[in-house]
């Protein structure tokens, strides 16, 4: 399961970007006001310092700067495709890559750093497409030696992951790789982050032992409508299980409201054990005072390109799911959404690992994960383990995405995962679906904010 922006790419082809023609803006000079650092929970602050070595203030500031950079880059991409080479945060510094001094001047006048590169983003995308077509034409087992390709904007290059094996070393690489980087990778797969459990949860706070051991069955549990504590708040990152006798353990994503004004939660589509096109699969609390109680059902599930599911909350739990919070040793209130930007700091909340943080390493990826395909996905250097799937990914106080798959999901701890990937000079990678892509697929839905 290990792969990177240099190593664990996706299967090729960057998705086309929708480009606006708004006037050039110099938004970086005065970024949008960020919430006070005191609004971040202690567990998140600890994760930022541990995983990224930055403070809460830096996290909020860099999140705001990343969105200014994204808006400016969208303008340049649309207006100057023959000069624009990409945009990213370089240790917090918003950077525009250009092939001409004139565009560099425009970037600097707007308050951004500029760097000269030899190839435009358009040219890099064309190289990536050529490389993917070459890989797709390879016969088995040669095609299985490649761990995908990705555009590394910071290196102004396409990078190909090649399995570290005798067969991989013997492959005669094509001339089109003369300007691409090749990185040897362990021959492991990216896997989903849900966890299968074969027993029902108990009402003792969520310990996973079989009903028979405790003499507890579903019929013994009180009706949910009579057991909901009046002050209960259910948040992103909280644990739930989906299904009947064989269930998937996942993390809740973002709370929201559907077009009918009912509470929903947006999580990963592969957390529904009954799969796409099904409705009515029950979802239950895994932990806390209501462990084992049904709180809603899957009413929409998608695993084609956009990995998401809508859990519609039942009447008894509408108020409990009205919170805009994210759980992780404290509460964080979502204030809006953000698009992923390379170099942007992000953190996820999940039931297995709580808060863990990293930076966005690649965007607009297409990735095959077993029978499903992630499209327009992004990756980040975040450690996530099984059970973290579906959890919320944030930057500052903005929603960024939903956790979908990890290349270290089968490890038992993040410390072990980080130690092993560091041997290859890499970090764990979390693959995710942008939250704005999800909202675009659910008409009338909006996130709960506060």
C-alpha cells in the first residue's frame, strides 16, 4: 500500500478544469480574515505541531492564502495557457510558475512569488496523457509494474512510479520519459479506509465483541427516539457502522442540510456495504451513549469518480446532526469550503487516528482503487488507517474533502506507517474526494456552518 506525489500517483489523466474569466485579482495582499487560533481544539493544535511543525496561527493563515492563490491561478490558467506553469504553496509562500518574464511580473505585482519554468501546465498535462496511453498499451504483467503517474508542479515534471522489482528494472522505458522523473516504489496497493466488522456493536460505549458474549441483541436495544440525550452533538470524524450482520466501520464526514431542509451527513460512498444504486442501508452509532442505535439510512451512494454517500438522518436525531462541528479531542466549527491547492496544509478527523495533518501533494488525479475509480481526487501527506474512511478533511476552518483511501491503511499505527515510508524518503498518502465536487452532485445540499 505505499505510493506519493513523486511516487504514489494515480492512473494518469488530470481532469479538465472549469476556467473563469474574472479580472486578475491581487487578493493575496489582504487575505480573508481567519478565525482566532483559540477556536481550534487542542488536539488539532497538537497534530499541527507534531505533523507539520506549524502553529495554529500559521495553519489558519496558510489556508486563507491558499484560496487566494487558487483564485488567482484560475485566472492565469484561463488567460495565459501558453505561459502559466502552475501554482502552489512553498512552505507557506504562494508561488506562481511562469515561462515568461511578463507573466512573472503580473504575479509579483499581485503579491505572489514567481518562479521561471521551462514547461507550461498545459504541456505537462499533454505529457501525462501520452505517458498514460503508453502504460495502458503495455501487456500484462508489465502494466502492473507501474504505480501511476502524476504532475509534480514544483519540479515542473511528470513523475512515474515504477515498482521496485527485477521486472520493473528490466522495462525498456520510452523516449517520452526523457524529461520525466522515475521513482522506484514498493509493490503495494492503495486500499480503501473502511474496516469490516462481523458483529453488532454493544451499548457499552462501542466495544466490538459479539452479541452472544454479552447477551445483547438488537431487539434488546431501546428505541432511538426515547434515548437521544437533549444535548447530544454528532460531528464529523465520529464513528459509525453501516449494514446489518456484516458491517463497515467508517467515520462521519460533514453535516449538512438537504434540499428539503433535513439533516444529512456526507461521507464516503464505499462506506455503504450495499454499494451504489442502493438506498435504505441503516447506519448506527458505534460509540457513546447510543451505541448500536440506528440514526439514519443511506439515501444516495456513488463510487464512480466522486466517492460519496448521503446519509439522511431520521427524525429523532435531526437536532443532534445540526452541528457544524468536527470532532477530535475538541470541537471545530466549519465556516465554508475550500478547493485543494498543492502545498496547502490540511488535517483530517477520523475514528481510528483522530486528527492527523499534512499538505496537499497533488490535485486533479484519476486513481483506480479496486473496482472503483476516483476522479479529480487529491492526495495529501496525511496518515489515515482503516476506519478513517469517510472522515472530514479541513484546511483552517474550511471543508476540503472526504477521506477515501490510504496507502498505509493496513498499518496498526501511524508511527509505524511513517517510519516505513520514510525509508523511501516518503510520507503516507491519503487519497480524497473534494467536498465541492460532492456538493455539486447533490442538488440543494449545503454544509452546516457556524
